[in-house]
């Protein structure tokens, strides 16, 4: 009776080792699930950042489609354009009154 138990016990131990291997090192292992959960969290944060950026762009597109004020403001800010008939004044401070940006 004892001799018949040894192969069964050996088989059960072998099965336990194989199952543990699959659990810790095989496909779908616990460490792999942890890595995937971390990647999922990072992707969720990136998606949220892109969702916010898309919302801002969508609002800007609607504004550009509806009126020329946004186009005019952008041209003034980014291109330095002025309207016809406007006078542009540039104020330049004397060198003595300027605050030093950095000492070299």
C-alpha cells in the first residue's frame, strides 16, 4: 500500500510545481498582471490629458468658425498685426531703467 502512494505523491508534487510555475512565471502570471495594471493606469492618465487638450481645441475651433474676433486676436498676438487705420506705438525703456535679466 505504501509503495502505491509514492508515485501518486510524486505526481501531485509535480502538478503543484507546474501550477506554481504557471502562476508566477507563465502567461497571465501575477507579475504580468501587475505590469499590465500599471500600464493601464498610465494610459488612463494620458487619455485624460488628451481628452482635456481635445476639449480646448474643440472650443477654439468652434470660436474660429463662429466669428472673426478670435482670428483677429490670434493675428495680433502671434503675428503682431494691426488693423488698417490703427497706429502702433512701441515703448522702449532706456537701458538704465531696464531690470537686468541675468549677469554673465
